[in-house]
C-alpha cells in the first residue's frame, strides 16, 4: 500500500467513524437511553476519528517531505496513544501512571501531527525559516504540557510562559498558510503521459507519471509538478 492509498484509507475511516458517532448519538437521544455504554461507544468512535486525522498529517509528510522517519514516528505515536486510550476506557483501568502515560502519547501524537502538517506548504526561501520555528514551538509546548501533569507543576509563572508559547503556536499556524499563498508560483514542466517512455537528448525534459503527485525523468530523478495559478 502506498502512502497515498494509506491517506485515502485514513480519510475514509475518519468519515466512517464520524457518521457512526452521529448515528450513536441520534439513536441514544431518540430512545432516551444514554448510558455508560453509549458514552463509551461515542468516545471510541470520536477518538478513532481524531487519531485518523492526526495519522493523515503524518502520512502526508511521509509522501511529500523528508526525513520520512519523522512521519513514521508520528504515525506510531498516534496508534499507540489511541490503543492506550481505548484499553483504559473499556477496561476501566484505574492507574494514575497509566493515564499519565496515555496523555503523554496523546499530546505527542497531536504535536507531531500539528508540526508535520505545518511543514507541508512550500514557502519562498525568505519565509521558509518560519516552518522549523513553528515545529520548535509546538515541540516546546508539548514538552511543557507533559512536564506539567507528570510533575504536577503548581507555579503561576510556568503557566504564563506556557500561554505565551501557545499564542506563538497559534500565530505561526495562521501565518504559514498566508505565506503559502504569497509564495511565488512554480513554473510548469511539460509532462509526458503515464504510458510514455522517457526520451533523451535535444535538451527536453520528459517526465513519466508516478504515484501521487510525483514524476520521474529518464535518469530516475523525481519531481513534483504544481500548476501555476
């Protein structure tokens, strides 16, 4: 299965579980029977939907950016976090350390998904420094949140700093899509049909369609072609 197919499967999973969550809520309301079981079912379907969205961000990074190890790490953390959450919820595990570990994986999964998603847009050279800064701020915020509940921090100054970092994260999250719109358009390259054989000579660049948005020339070098607005 390619990363493109995996992302498509995750999207379909997200939509399916959202529909299941809605149906569970509607049936429970109409039947007047909204107990612990229905609550667990809704929480399960909603959490799987959320995990699928996070996993899609990681899969998109694997497909379009590098190092791909970051994307696979994010995918693994999302899977482990969701598995721990479901196990704790359905088995009704009553352990402070278990739930702290679960929250740690959830925060890390959300952080990876958020940071990797912001690395996807292509920015101009003068603006591309914003993306690593965004990733660093998100990593710092995640570390502060995890340290807060593991260390049971009770310090007003600590939480003030956390709020400042959160504001910076929101800022870069809003700025990066704007900078993407301001980026200079990428010139189009003549593309050969998927069934065409690569040609050589006469200085012409002929590309063969690969999976997803990628193309390959006669030497094996890969390209990503974007339409100029």
